[in-house]
């Protein structure tokens, strides 16, 4: 099922004026990811979209266990929807591609991303960053070992690229130092 069809088939998502996407390899999902979703305002319709990082080599899916993600989301008491379709494709999938497709399908919906500070610091270097940022309504940024000078410089840079982009910093959480890569290295 395409992401467009997934949204259309869900009453809450299809009726929401803003959709917030939390994408990532989540390889594996950890308490830092759970903390990020808990920081997002509760009134936001959240879609967790496990995917393959277009900047990294494709990895085995064994560490991205959807049952773990579902279990963590249930225990977090935060309503979120999980779109599994990107994992089934098993290919690199830049965010700009699917956001652009959704913007065409839902021109009146506000499309936003929930990202960690590390992603915020590099989003202007993502594939087709300028068009991606111009199509987004908001970036909701969860702290991850923030650097105040990078925060200020990057905010200014992103506002130059996309003047109407809202950037909301959500604050810190106790699991900012966790890294899926480091966890994975311990598993292998």
C-alpha cells in the first residue's frame, strides 16, 4: 500500500490538517526514539515511517523489528501510526521524494517532520533539500546533544532556503546519547 493510500484509508489521518512524519532506519528502535515522539505535542497526527537511510548502505532488516516499535509506541501512551510500506521496498528512499508525492496528492495538508538535532544540523544537505524544505510546514526538533551555535546558524540557513518553514525545538530528554549504530555494533 502506498503512503498516500495509507493516509486515505485512515480516518484520523485523512481528516488531520497536519501530518507529522518521524522517519528513520530505527535499526534498532530505542528509548531515544520513544522520547522524541513523547516530546511532540499530543494534538499532532504522527506517522512513524521506518525506512532506509539514503546516505548509508542498505542493512539487513533484522534489527528494525516492527513488533518492537509497535510495543514501544503502545507503552509510550502516544498515539502514532506506523507505515510499513517503505521497508517492504528495501531500497534507498530520500524523504524529498515521498514528501513531494504527498504534497501533490494532498496540497491542502500541512506536512511536517519530527527529527533529532543531528538530522536538523544536516537537513540542508539531504537529497533535494531546497524543494523538501519548501514543501514542509514545520520541523519539530528533539534535542540530541545540541550545539547552540549550530542551532542558530542552521535555523538562519533554513529560513533563507524556506522562509515560511516553522521550526520548533522540543527540548531535551534523558536518552540523547543513544545511537542505533552503537547499539547495532554491540549486537553484531
